[in-house]
C-alpha cells in the first residue's frame, strides 16, 4: 500500500493515478471527503499533515509514502510513519533546494523538508522539479476576458514540466529498485518563456493571443496582495536577481520512466477544455 499526500493537487493526483495504473494499492490523504473526480482504484482517507497523531488510520499497512514539503511537523510525521512500518518516502521538493540558500524562504522550506527526510531513518528519494506547466491555469481568468495575458517575469525561460511526468517519476521511484537515496532533478523538454507558452497555447486553441509583460514594481504589489512578503522576496530573488536557473533541461523523466517527457503543446492539447 502506498499513501499519497496532497492527492487532490497537481502532482499528488498524478502520482496516485500512476500508482493505481500500475496495479498498486493506493490510499490518498485528503482534508475533506473523496473529491467529485475521485480516481478509480484509489482509497480516500481524511487526515491532517499538521497533526501527525491523527494519521494512524491512513498509515495502516502502508510501506511507501509520497510526501509534500513545507509542513512544520514533517519530522514528527516521518517518525509516525516509521512506527507504522513505512519503509520508503518520496519527497516532492524543488529545484531551488540545490542552492542550499536558507535566506530564501521558498528554498528554506524545501531544504528543511529534505533534511527531515534524510534524517528520518527511512529510505528516501527526493524529486526536484522545475516549474509546472499547470501554472498556466493562472491565465484562465484573463483568457476568458480577452486575448491579452499580462504576466510577470516575462523574460525568464523555464523548462516547465507536466505534473503527469512528475507523478510518473514518483511512482517509478516507489515501485522500482534503484531509486532509494537518490535525488531526481526533473524538467520539461525545453525552456520556454511566458510568451512561448502563450503562443503554443494560442495555436492549440486557435486564438491569436498576446503577452504583455508586467513591470517588476507592479508585479510585486500584486503578489503582495496574495502571499506573504517573504515569499514574494523569494520569487524576486529567483527571477529578477537571477539566483535560480530553471532553463536547464535534464533527461531524468526518460531515464526513470523509459518514455519521452511531454511537451507543452501536448499538455495544452490535453487541457484545452479548461481554457475555453
């Protein structure tokens, strides 16, 4: 039995789907009941990662765990998992953890989560993806209003990755030999700027879409309305100061899963209905 946390999120859902497709018993941890679009072959259980003592039912008979980063009680959760008989944990981290920069708030919580996993006494695998293709969903409200998308950090290329590819790497790491004690840096097949993604999306949708760059000062003001300042500072450190380079392309998805990484055009085609 594999327990998947964050099972209604971008990566958790894809990991649960990949595991179930491989015939593995899957238990999905959610905060509420089973979602309306529940996956076939997946058992849904309610629990709170911030309260590890509540997770005993979810951990029953579990040998593998997919874990999201950033929970204050990660060490306690891993201790609870070890007592329950979990053998192997796969942690979703991020590419910025490579820097070791504890002054950056985003990098710090990734690094702290990785440290907790490494020190847990459990076998571990860490998956560090670049930016998600699914972040493009943020443009839906603007695309409903017209053909212009305003976006920050317009000059930054990122080798964006389909969450389904991340989920496939997670599943392979849990089910196959050779992945314990390894860090998998996973990316999409090519670096794309926001304008590149918008152009490809427009081709898929049959629309003439145009990108307008949001100036940094305006972007900062908008971001501060929706997230704590320390995280805004972190993203400006990444994409304005240039401390993070997510344009690098790796072959990890192919190496681990045996299939090609999905392109942004493939992702956009699969999710076109969300933009219409």
